[in-house]
């Protein structure tokens, strides 16, 4: 693709494609692979995102809806819908916020914790296989470069 653009538009610097188009293609492949892993656990990608945010919070595995918004980068209406759907599957529950009588906390249920833990273990096993072709030093270097590339985006969110 890069060679074709260089041939067709030789005066245009298409070098960003050498990195970013590959990152985009890789993201599509990874998204597809992750969806397949999640499907074996009866989860959608967005469900995994919410459940892992709660799981990472540590005992008692709960967060306010506002914290879930900042961790999953969705709107409040979207988050309300997601919490409703996860609660209907008995993966999370709403509880009163002890610090604010008007507020609620979203807590991971035992079923949700089991589901996300097994899905995470399978995802990590699959992703280790995907990275097996890269020596550890290359993986570390790639992780560092991607962290630096993502830094400005993460600072804005």
C-alpha cells in the first residue's frame, strides 16, 4: 500500500502509513481475535471492558458509574444501558453508595468475577501465542514505543 501511494503521489509524504496503517490493521485483527475469545465466555467486548474495570478496582470490586465512564470512555447514557444489561445477566449489581445516599455503586457479582477471570486467563493465553514470534526484548521495545505514541492521547482523555 505504501509503495503504491508513493508511486501514485510521489510528492506526498506517506511515511505515517508505514506505522499507523499497520497499527490500524493490527487493531482490527486483535479486535476480531478478542471477540472470538470473549464469545466462548458469552461476553461482548464492551462487557469485558466494564467487568475488568470493576475487577481491577480490587475488593469489593465496585465503582461508581462515573468512574466506570472514565475507565471505559463511553457516555453516561451508554454506561447506564451497559450496567442494566450486565445486571440482567447477574454479572453486576447496583448498591447504594454509603458515602452518598443519592448515589449508587456498581459491584461485580461472584458470577461476574468468575466469568471475567476465566475470560481474562483465556485472552492472555491467546495473546501470548500471538506475541510468541517476537523475542522478549522486541516485545519490551514495542510496548515502550506504543506507550510513547499513546501518551498524548491518554493525556487528553
